[in-house]
């Protein structure tokens, strides 16, 4: 079924929904704005290998669940697009998560091994963009 070619007909029909149309919220990181910048213990709830929507490049996506007491049970995302420039950072992140790989090509079969790990993370916001960093566990001397 085709729509009539009457100029302005579609615009007139849609104007009634203008008030209900959601307003832009300014960025994807606002849903994490209630989580203050700082250091947290976080559970790796999910770790997966996927691709970016825009370029199709491989990337690792982590879902991290904060253990508390501040922001307990809230989640933080962490992503790493895999490029020639980022593989060293990715290897360091995976090592901090307890996954030591001989080759990066082993990652698809082994990435789920890090799920369930609890480790220190740090959330930082700069210029409206949120970043999450894995931190090394502090060594305790007895």
C-alpha cells in the first residue's frame, strides 16, 4: 500500500507525536552517571568476543558487576576493540583477569574462563566519556 503524494500530509500526521518523541539524552554513558568515579571490586559477569557494528573489527566486551558497598549490583561495561595498537593492552587486561594465552587466536575458545573472577577495577570519566580499567590486586605481605 502506498502513501498519498500530498505535500505535507505525512508531516501533519506525525506532528501529533512530537511531544511524546524522546528527547536526546546526550550520550551513552549517562546510565552509568550514578556510579561515582573510583575503585571497585567487580565480578566479571560476562566476557565475550564480538565485532563492532560500524567497522566489523573484533572486540572484547566485558560486563562487570560491582560488588559494593558503593553502587553494589550495578554493572559497568568494558570494551576493547582489537587492533594492532591495542593487542598489548588487551593482553595485559586478560592477564589481570587471570587468562594467560600463548596466542590471541586461542581467545574465542577460552574467553569464558574469566567469567566469575572478582578483581579490582577503576571507573573514570573524562570529557563526558567513561572508561573502566582493570587493576592489579594489591599484594599483601604478612
